């Protein structure tokens, strides 16, 4: 609770106005002079701080760190010098700046009510059988109430310019029987806030580093006295407020740390995701291309992938798929899948053979009780002399590609019966061939789209996607992706998985491509 304060030379009553640097103390009484005894049956004097109200030295020692946490060896875990505010620097302005910095550090001002502080204020009022109590934080130009019991909606009172905290700071819990007559409360705006305050008791709210934040106040409209036990309990409650502020600050810092970690994880996920997808689609003579990747969670690396690349005979290969899982494991699997399919296509661009090669690689890389698998569509584009493209695709457990015809119809390029890649002992992959004429588009997608839910809870499904595209009638690769993007926006929170899209279209006004020279 701090050192014993000097007493008035005439009365022996400790002077509360000596409680901060800059306040000139009154002349002290004789050294070691005991406090004036209380009248029988009335308890100790109510205008004295607790350390002076408790006469026996043992009791004074017991209450000197009231409300503080103690270790097993008896030392104080909050501060070595108890709960009193730390000694000043001798520069009042510097002391006040340090105090205000602590107030800002706790981020408590102008925050909504919180149950823990409200309960402390109510308990303090009940302890004194008083109508009002506050958890008060002293700001630069006001005293703001984090909790107010019985104040009738008053949330703060103003401070005179340059008043600072000097009118409030007590080294120990103190009480004033009649605040209107006592000079120690002459500058206290809470007493003069129109609440009719006569009795005033306060215990300081002090940080573990000794910075004064405010007081736990008890107010009454009648003149009265307080016992040493009440003041000791008030200090305990003020220490609980300080503890709660520490817990609250720790939670704020934890949330901030988690937010920084999440931001870093999201940045890493986006960077990693970009490395798993081609930076840009190549230009294919006679063909318009577009691709998109919609993430369901910013801080997770998805397992969807796509690619488009030239073969050495004038044809073009493409694929799109989805690996199992999320995160780093899925990223590693995606990378392996993408580069295996590329290598397989260069060796032999047969779509079924490319999926079969991937199946063998996945089984060899992931063995035992934790198999890794994926779904995929692999295709080859062959430009024809009339400007059309022959498209041969093979599917391994993946939703069918959709052909958007020039007349507005939507046809699935079925690979029904194709099985998961990397899972089964002898999987079956299904091939299909179609032709893209001028004005027609081939759309490939992952199941994050078709497994999304509508607002009524039903799954979109392949039929829902087909119906949407039939109504939208997109023309070209870009319009096809725009139509799907609008659909994803309409589905909103119903989209719970990533969606990769690859769109290939033959423009209506593009000249027929010339056959590429074999190299």
C-alpha cells in the first residue's frame, strides 16, 4: 500500500493532498504519532487511509499489500513494493505522460460495458451498503467510468484543464466522511458531478509496473464512516480490477498476434497457391482461353489445379483437377500431380495414358495407410483446317467438362465411369471426343462449384450449373467465366470449397489457324 503519509501538524490526520508529486505536503506531525482513536462503536476514522486506520502493526503489514497475489515464499508477484503507485520521477509532466501512456496501453477507454467490471462495482456498493460505485479511469480531460453502479446513466465527468490525476491518486484505500467539507476532495469532479455525493471512498487501480490508472470508488449521499475491513476489501476489489485489466490486455495482444499470424499465413498461402498454377495461360492460335481460381478460405492452400501447354506436334494439352486435402500436404501433392501430367504428355499425349502414369506415380510416392489421390480431366486440342478444334478428353473421377454450343445449348462431355487417380488397384479412365466449332466453348471446373449449396440448402449440382449457363448464354471464354463468377457470388456462403475454372473457346471471327510446324 506504500509508505505512511505525513500527518497534519494539528490533527495528526494524514493529508491526502500529498499523494502525487507537485502537491505540496502539509507539515508532518511528530514522528510515529498514532492516528486519533475512533469513537467507541464507530470503527476507525473514516477520513483516514487504511494504513493509518489499522492500529496494530501486524494488521498494517497484513493490509499493506491487500489484493496482491503472493508467491509461496511470501513475496509479491505483482510488484516488489506492493500495490501503491510507483514513485515519481520528480517531473510532474513526465509522470503524467507515463501514466497516460499506461492508460492508452490497456485500450480500455470508451469500450462497451463488461460483466466482470460491472460485478466488481456492484459488489463494492454492496460491501459498503452504498447506492453508487464506479470503476473510474482517469484520462487527460475526464474521468471515464468503465463500470458505474447506481449512477443513472452518467458515464464520465470532466476534468479542469491541466488538472491531471492529482485530485484522485491515493497511495492507499481512503475514505472521506463528508466530501463537501473535506479539503481533500475539493478538486474531485466526481464529488461535484451533481450526484449528491457526501461519503467518498476510493482504492487505487495500479498496474503491476506501478502506473496509476484510476480508482474503484464508492459513493453515498449521506455522511458516514468506513471500517478498516471495508477499506481492505475495497483494495482487494481494486486489485481484482487491475488483474482483469491484465487479462484483458493479454487477450487483446493474443488476438493481435493471431491476426498477424493469420495475415502471414494468408500471404504465404496466396504465394504458394500462385506457384502451383501457371502465371498466365499461353496464347493458342485460333483459340481464346481464360482461367480463374476462387478460394473458399484465404488462409488455406487448396488442392485445385489446371494447366495449358503446347505439345511438339502442333497440338495443345490441358488438364484440370482437384487433389485430396488442404494445406502443405495438398500443395505438395498438387505440385507432383501437375508436373507429372506435363511430363507424361510430352512423352505420350494420350489422355488415358497420362492419367495412368499419374496413378502409378501417386501410388509409388504415397504408400501405406495414407494414400493420396485426385480427380482430373486431361485433354488434347487438335486444330483443324476449317478453324475448329477436335478435343479428346479423359476423366478420372472428375465432373464432366461442358460444351457450350453456338445455339445456346449446354452439353456435358461425359467421362462417366472414370475412377479416382491414385486410389484403386487398377483404376479405369474414360475417354471422349468432341469438336469445338466457331462460337463454342469448353468449360472445365472442379467440384467446389457443383457441391456448393443454394440458399435453400440444396446442392447446386451439375444440373444446376447447366441450367445457369443455359440461361446466361455466355459467348466466349471470358463470358463463360464471368457467368460462373456471378453464380458463385449468388451462392455466397454456400461455397465451402475452392473452385478452379478453365475455359477454352473458338472465336466466331477468328481466321482458321495454320498448322504449327513440327520441331
